[in-house]
């Protein structure tokens, strides 16, 4: 099996392996296991499990479109996007959640279930719990977005905010479940969750005949495991490629160690993938079936989100966009000329976060640039500069100037600008013309 680990480059979200948040998180390495996760005897799900799930949930889940992308030409690849962000609560998580709830024996359905999640699993369970008349309790960490907390409440769930991060919420949920006789539903490792997620793979095979590869985001590994079982059983030659953020590379780590291994996670745009230890069952199921596992940088996740908005009119969250990020980073040259499905598996991104991500994406793309230029402090010096910039069709977003720290003559002023250009060539043209006109131009991040 091919494995490729990328190095994060300087810039967006690049912290060293020994950064404070990583070291601090090391202490939380002892996660409580729930009753369906036995590392000594993992449950490997089968194609029959996925088929059974597909039949059972067919009336309660959207069959999402899987359509050819505008980006196919750019990457010289026949790209199809599986649009799971169009599920009712905005992610594929509904598949596993609905199936697991439906498979509970009536007595357990009456008791209700408990789960821990910062987002999509909680939303999926809350919504389908309401639909099926099953009481849902979700423990969410304090960092869970308010919008998701409110949506879970709107779907009638009992929401408990507890834990600085997901593992603490999880341990609390497992303890509460034991105390109150509620089944704990692990969002990426319960065998029925894996079977339910696998139904996405069945749809992909039906929707895209003759596909060559399928790229799947990886958090705890449930989606990867279920989808791999479905696709490899029907089409053994299709390559299955898992992708995670370099800031939470727990599946890569598990592959290196041959077993789920605690991997400190750092904050990431792909917050839905921030799982420190991948699932016992999902790892055992996926390991023999996958062809490659890749890690992607934060800046390419931001750029992918931007590309999906601009070119596909699709709002996709970071976790859902890592598959495209792998293609953008050029990590899959062997797929050129091939038919490739990329799962866009979630769209739950806060509007404020989306605004920041778009700005980051523009910067990575060279369309938001910053520079400093020293101009005359005489009347008209700054006006000249702004006119010059405007005449090139460049739009100024921020501008300020300073005198006190300049080492050159006292009749000069340094003007610092953040500007928006059409594309990176336009930015290069601006740089060239500015350098021709002014003797002191500083370009890029060192300016601020
Ligand atoms: C949008 C999105 N994509 C992918 C994943 C990864 O799924 P899994 O944990 O089954 O690997 C998640 C998990 O929450 C998610 O929310």
C-alpha cells in the first residue's frame, strides 16, 4: 500500500510537532472505550451489513447527486463530486445515525441513546431521533458552535455541554450512558454506523459507472471503512484513498503503527476530522481495503473551500473539502486521465468562519496580497499611489501609513496596503509596475 505523508509548509496553521497545544493534549490519551469497541476483537463489517443498511434507511435518507465537476479540465481528471452536504442536516452522518437508531431493539429505543459530538453526528442523531421517536442525549464540548447546539435542541435533543474537547465529552457521555442505561453511539466506530456510512459507496458505484478511484475524508474512519467495503466488493479495482488534515493525522499514525494510536490533534479548518484515536472497528475494516492515505495542508483546505464556492456553487465545510485539497496539492498524479469521485461530505460551516476561510483562500490563491511602498510625504504622494493602483484595476482593501520608524529621508512615508487582484498574474503585474515606479517596495508577509 502506498502511503504518503506531506510536510506542512510555513503559513496557515503550521505549528511544530511540539507546539504547546499538542503537548497539552498528550495528557488526554486515555480514552474510555465503549461496549462496541474491543481492540482485541474488532468487528469487521461486511458487504451484507452495508446492503442491509441500504435497504433499511432508503426512505429516510437523501440519495444525493454525484455530478461531474467544472474542475475536471483544470486537473485533467474526470472529477465527480458526491454531494453529501445536501443531506437534510448537512452531512453523510445521517446514514449511520438513522440505521443505528432503527436497529435498536424496541426496549433500547424506548430508553433512548447518548452520544458525544461537536457537530454533524449530533445533528444527524437529533434529527433522526425526532423522526423515529427516540430520545437523544448529546454531550457537546464547550467549543461546539452555537448554531449546532441550537439545531440539536430544535430537533428535540437533550443537549449537555460538557468537556473542553471531544474526548472529555465522550468519556462523560459513556459514564452517563452506563448510569442511565442509555446505549452510547460512537459516531465513527459503532458497527451499524459503519454499515450506514457504507451506503454512500453503493450510491457512488451506481451513479458513476467505470470509476477508477474514490477519495474520502477521514476522521475516526467510519466513512472510509463503510465506503471501502461497499466499493471494493462491487468494484475491486477502484482505488480507495483516504485524506485527513496534517493537523489531525490519526489514521496515518494508525497505519504506521498497525493499530489505532493516540495522535494529538491541533485545531484545524477540518474540525469534523479532529479525532485523536481512530475507531477500532473502522480501522480493522478499512486497513486491508484502502490503497492510500494522505495528509493535506490547512492552506489547501481553505483554497478548496473557496474553489467549491466559486466553481461549484457549493458551500462545503473544511472536513468535507479535504479530498479536493489532495488533488489541488498535486498529491495524486496517478489519477490524471481517470474517473475520480470526491466525497464532499459536509456543509456545516459557520458564516463567520466561512468569511475568514474565504479571505485565507484568496490569500493562498494570490488574489489578496499585501505590500509596503515608500512614497513622497509631500501633498499628493499617497494620492499618486492610490491612483496608480486603481489604474491597474486593483482594489485597495486596507491602507495605512507610518513615518516615525522610517530610516530614509524625513519627506518620505511608508504606505502599507492590502489589495485584491483578479488572479496571481494580475498580482505579479502590480508588483512589477510598482517596482518600476518606486524604489522601495516590500512585498508579502514581511511587511506587516
Ligand atoms: C463533514 C465530515 N466529513 C468527514 C468526516 C469523517 O468521518 P469519520 O469520522 O467517519 O471518518 C466527518 C466526521 O464527523 C464529517 O463531519
